[in-house]
C-alpha cells in the first residue's frame, strides 16, 4: 500500500478511539471503500515516478523528491503530512 494511502486511511480510521477488533475491521473496510478516486490516482502517479527513479538508478539507491507528497496532502486538504 502506498504511504499516502496509508496516511489517509490512518487519519480516517483513528479519528476516535477504537473499542474492539471488530470495530477496527469495520472502520478499515468502510474507509477503504470510501477512498476518493483522486487519492488512488495520485498514489499511482507517485509510484510511476518512483519506479522510473529506481530503473534510472539500475535498482540502486536513489532519492525521490518529496514535493509530490506535499502536493498530495494539499490535494486532500490535510496540510502537513507529519
């Protein structure tokens, strides 16, 4: 799962205390089913860039620009991802 999708899901699942495993399961399913297509599209676009960087580095170490991550958080209206 992409890091941005995980962050959005975490924010939406843990908005209040979870009292049981069954409640956690229900919330995870509800949040997953309710993700906006734009969030998924952005995650896919980010992976393409990461894959290109990996291929360019021939599988070695590479740095990926975090500017796209900031754009993503602005897109979903969450501001700072940390």
